[in-house]
């Protein structure tokens, strides 16, 4: 079997993946009372998938991925408010704007150590948050951007109060991105990213254009995060400063780690588990739930995150 | 103008003491410790609680804050941090974020989320003006500069002149060779981590009046400590010191002259420096 054939065989969707996506798409209809929750989880799952692209597949530790999420959210909200209420156009604009931002920022993550990268990514998110806070004539400042009214999706499906349309809209976008990414990570491009992650020097030595690949994947990841942000702003009709928050960047990292990095389903599973954990713990102790979240993180890291999904290894010592 | 410079220097000196422990942890263990601010907060709260409940004077509480956080640091190093040294940076980051979240929530639970105030002794409260008021110096800030400068000199001497300092530098440069030469790298790690945490606690105690003290302190100042380390590099003491002074002056001056931009200037400055020199301003070219 040639290399191209074996790659193509891996890229082929499995039957259970298709079945699972059909089930997911049916969820807002099966469970209409929780449509809002479904769209929320779908959006953060998309956000987590976008982070996985740079963290899990390319090995770039980012503490400020919320920068792109927030940029997408504000772009989509502003576009709908001032230019055109059509959601799809809004998403496209959010995608393009965050892709440009990502391309610029990618220059900062090419060089230096992990610490430098963490600082740069964190810095971008902080700067954007500060800007959104200070440019209050445009963004509404600390009060958030209100009064965003969305038109119907594709000119036909109005956003309803129970969030069913929103849930389907988010699920379809997320599903399309999933299919695209599934194809991408099993392409030669995807494998070259993993080679860069595992050993940058060696990847360079066998002729992979490391910088160009990293710029490309960072831009793509930023664009997808922007897409998630745009979806969030459109389905909630609101954008506020917390879209840029450090908490959001940290949460999405945690989700990815729970679900498993370097695996597309990881973002989805992580988002579901995280949201469930969140709602259970914060129902029990609303003010101090971050303590339990922190404890969970510490224990998880001490045990080793790669073992979370392999319970049969818990008893062994590392 | 001069007053601003003075305040900036005081602020920078404080940041230096707060962040130097982080620089050492990073340089020595290659460990990205985002929970460093939690040790500073521990020092601050030790002082506040001792003053409020035990009625001890401020000058007694500050050294106690150093001792308590140093012990806490040693305990944490031996039980938790040591296991994380060989893990990837992502794990270290998540681990220390977890610790920070726990610290924030615990303080919120036990002490409450309100801003804590420190009652300074009378002789530190005044203010001296020189040059017809062009240079106004708060006595407390003057004391901070004095204490921090002495500490910086002591640390430098400790690092350059003593046997311990030589062992520490050897371990930072090359851990394996140092261990091979018979240096107990683990003990060096433990004591350095303890001293670094203690200094953070001391900084937190001294800085409670200037920086404010509430449960989200570790998250609020995390970025500042990281800036000092990322810009200053980890191979010398002077690097973080200069970076801290630069940051302090830029922050104070920026907030005074262009309050509309807030912390924007500091972040932009940091990004520019890191894009220009990704290893930090004062780092040696290669390790």
C-alpha cells in the first residue's frame, strides 16, 4: 500500500463517528428544554477543537486563546449591530478578521521558549481585553455590547427563545469544522505538524518548512476560535469583556486536557465533561467551585493527564 | 515628574522581590510556576491576620511572613512540586493554575473577599518633599526601596560569594553535570524554592499597602511577575532587577500620563521586547 493510500485510509470517517454526529444533530429535537445548554457546549467544544489544533497537534502552549474567541465574538456582534444582521455573513467576517489577527500573532509564537510563547499569547488576550474595555464608544466597555439583533439563518430559520435554532446552527457549524479538521489532521500537512511537535529540529532537517507550517496552523486555529466566538455572540446576542478573560483560556485548556489532546473528539468530550462538572459543583457550592476545579487539576497533573482516559493504569506508579 | 520616577522605582523594587523567586524556579528547575503569586498572597495575609488577631506590630509581622511562606514553600516543594519537574510545560502550567485557583478560593472562604488594609506604624506614614515639592517621597515607599535594595545586594553576594551560590549557579547552568560533581541538586532545589517563596511572601507583606491585598491577588499580578522574568531572563539577578524597575516605572508613568490606556502600555512594551528578543532583554544568547 502506498503512503498516500494509507493516509487516505486513516482519514476515512468511521461509521460510529457518523452515527454519533447524527445523534448530536438530533439532540435539540430530542431534548428541547436544554437547547441553550446544547448550543453553549457545542460552541466551547468548537473552541476547544481550535486550541487542540495548535496545542495537541503542533505543541504550542497557549494561555491566551480567548483572544481569538473574544475577537470573533466582538466582530460578529459589531457586524450584526452596525452592518448586516445576517448570521452567516457575520460568521464569515469574524472568521476572516480573527484569521488576520492570528496570522499577525503567529509571528510571535515562532521563536523563543515555552515561557515566551505563554507570555505572548497571554499578552495578546490582555491587550485586547484592555482595548475592549477602553474603547467604550465602540464596544460598550465594561457593560458589554448590547442590543445585537440577529436576522434569521439562511433567511429562513429565526432564532427562537428556547434556543433550538441556535443549537442546530452551532451544531451544524461545529460538525462542518469537525469534518474539515478530520480531513486536515490526516493529511500530509497534519502529519508534518505532528512531526514538528515531536521534534522541531528533526522536522526541519527532513525538509519540513517549520515556520510556514506553524504560521498556517496558528492562523487556522485562530480563525476557528474566532468562529466559535462569533457563534457565541450570535446565539446569545451579547458580547462582554469576559470573552477575553484568562479564565476562559484556562478553562478551555482544561477541557482539552480532560478530553485528551491530539485527538479531535477530545475537545467535544472535554467540553461535555467540563460543563457537567461545572454545573454539578457550582450547584453544590456556587462561590467556591474554583477550589474543586483547582484540586481536580492538581490531582490530574500529579497522576498524569494521559492516564485519565485509561482507568486501568491508575493503580500503577509512574 | 521626579515623584513619579520615585514611585515607579519603589514599585519596581517591590516587583523585583516578588518575582525573583519565580526567576530562580524557572532558571533552576525549568518550571513555569504560575502559582508564585499565591505565595506572595500567603505572606500578605499572614501579616494582616497576625496584626489583626495577634496584635503583633508590623515590623515583627513582616519577617514572620517571610518565615511562614518559606516553610510553606519548602513543604509544597517536597510534597508536590518535586513530582512535576520532569513533566512537560503544559502540565506544569495547568498544575500551578490549579494551585492558584485553590489558593484564591480558600482565602475567599476563610478570610472573605474584601480588600485587606494594613495599619502602618506612625513613623512610616509621613512624606518628605525635596526640591520645592518636585520630589515627594512617601516614607513607606522609601523604606521599601531601602529594604529591597539591601535584599538585592545580599542576594547578589549570596549568589556570587558563597559556596551555596556557586553550587546554585552550577545547578542552573547544567543540572546533570552539577549532580555528577557531587552537588546535592535536590537540596539546592528545596532551599532555593523555600527562599524564593519566602521572598515572595515578604514582598506580599510589604506590598499589601501599595498593591492592595484581596483573594484574586495571585491572578491579578501573575502577569507582572511573568513579565519580569520573561523580560529579565533567568541567568542573572541584574536582569530581573532592571526588568522590574523598567516595568514599575513604565506602569506608574503610563497610568499617570495616559490613564485612558491603563495597563495597555505595559503589555504592549512587553510584547515589543519579547518580539525583539524572545529570550529576554538581558539573557545570555544561548544556554
